[in-house]
C-alpha cells in the first residue's frame, strides 16, 4: 500500500486538494482511503464519504494533534491494509507551522496558499522544508508576480521539493499531483521508521526527541484511536 502524508496550515485547502486528486486516481481504478486528523471537531468526513472514499477521523482533544498523529499512524496503516486500500492518504490537523509529522520513506506533501503572504514559506518549519511536494493553492486570486515570488520563496525554503500550483475548485493540478501519489513508496508497516524531524519539547516521549514509531515507544500522555473497517 502506498502512503501519503498531507500537512499544511489551517484553511489552505488540504481537503479539497485531496478530494480532487483522489477522484483522478479513483478514475484509474485505485482504491483510496483517508485518515483525517483534527483537534476538537471535523466535518470533512462527510465530504470524503460523499465522494465514496473510506475515511476514519481521529480527534486529539487535549493532546497535541501531531503527537496524537504519530501515536496512531501505524494503526492507521493497519486499518488501510484491512480495508484493502491501494493508497492511504493521511491529512494532518494543520495547526502548527513548527510541527510536521513527515516520515522518512513516506511521500510528504505540504499545502500552502498564496493568500498567506509572499514571505510565508520562510516562516514555515519542517512541514514545508522537509516535504517532497509543495502544493500552492489559491493562486487564481493573486497576481502572476505574487505567484512567482511565492514560488521562489518556496524554492528557497525547500530546494528539493517539487512545486505544484493547484486550484481546489476546478481541480487544475490534480493530474500532476496524482502522478506523485501514484509513485509514492509502498509501505507494509511503519514500525521502527523515523520522523524526518523531532517534535517540540513538552511532556510525551515524542516531545523530547523520540522518533521511533511503535507501541513500545509510546509512554505517558498517549491516546489511541478506534477503527471500523469499511464493508
């Protein structure tokens, strides 16, 4: 199964990007499922279900969403395998520019929007700087010059990433992004894999530098998700 993590600040259009790209892949027969992480509530499950996509939602509550993410990500993979998915897309909560649960050996996508300001790419941490693909949305609302400067600053922040412009309404850019999704590495398990960057210091083991995935590494303030395999 191929796995893709999609991160980005709030309201940049992550869900629309995923929906349009999933529709392109589904048209070729790829079975796609979604895991949506959020903090207190999310209505995105209805959008995914309306598109015919299996989805599970994890709400972190009082726990840091990215720590909740990494404490549950391997279980998400097992859910995807049990559901018979070809591709599992994991959407992060999008609350912190510093945190980004990108995983070594897993395709990492960062979504940002042109309306956030031309200097925003320089202000985003590992979420953008360690991504494989940076998707830029809402470019139709700004000038060509602003789009070019924004893309230039993305390239300065992450010279290795592919940069794609995406229209979440029309789906322009979905075909290009679906190519990257389709070429994502296949993953059987995330047990023992590493985050690309440690999370900030706080109270749980991941907060103080732990990067190994798996139950044996989860101590202290950890919450687990409940899963229901779709029919």
